[in-house]
């Protein structure tokens, strides 16, 4: 029996609503699955909204993906079901190890071409939405952040579409390493220079423009 190819389990979008958490007091973290194909463009997925444009969104964080396999780990840890989109992801994936994915690699998903450009850093809004004590710390220590993608070619994406890694990068800067470098193991930051396609994301996170902006 051959292993099934990775695919999109769900495409999820959300609307901005008022909330009691965070400084902005507004968020669109609550993503819900949609039916049919959705247009993926350079700034996001369909009519998905982003409340905090200072820390989220933009071309470098246009699409956020989280693996069903990692949601299953959290379901067991928290003792409750986690639906597609509940972690604020636009794409719930199945059959691909996001934590081992290499930053800068490119995926063909439906009609869109995506480039892995960053990772999710947990915040107080995420903690408030999930409603778990010390969630930011737990999420950081677990090291299953999900991945951000920039959109190189726009196109439609629907649940069931195959995920094909069309370019794999020749370095060891995985999603796991990037997340640890920016959270719990800052001594790893120099290794991020091995992937120039991360420059814009890392500069945004660290508040510096000292990195090159190569492609």
C-alpha cells in the first residue's frame, strides 16, 4: 500500500470581531472552513480578514498553515476536539510534516504557488481565544508553530487539493529550528542567515533591518 499524498484538509477564513484580549481588542483569529475553491492572492486567502496588520498579514505572512497531525497532538494534550481553523490557520494540511519543512521551500497547492516564509509566534490574543492558562508558554515549549507562506503565484485552492513540494532548500533551517531561534533558543539566530528568503520575516520579528534582502 502506498502512502497517500499530502493534501489540504480545509481552507479557512474569518471576520474581524471585538474581543477582550490583547491591546487592539479586535481579532479575526476565529477561522471557519469554507466550501468550494477560494482565491489565494498576495495578501491572503479570499475575503479572510486581519485585524492587527502591524503583527500579522502582509505579503510575508499571506497564508498560515497548520497540520492536522499537530492539531491531533494538542487534542490529546488538552482533552478536547480542535476543529479546522481553530488555531487561526488558513490551510489545515494533512500528510506533510510542517515542523520538518525547510524554510524557503516552495509548494504547489491547487492553483497557487507558495513559499514558506515564517512561523507563528504565539500571543495573548491566541491565548485568550484558546482559553488555556499559560498557553503562550505551552505553545512555545511544544514547538509546533505552523508555517506562514508568501504567495508567488495567485490561484484558487480548495479542500482536497494536493500539496506538492516543488522546491526543497539545501540547508537545515526547518520550521522547528526557526521557531526555536525566535523563541526559546535565541543563540540559533545566526543560522537563519542560511536562508535568504527569511530575511524580511526575521527582520520584522527582530525589529532590525541588518539582514540582507536577497531572493
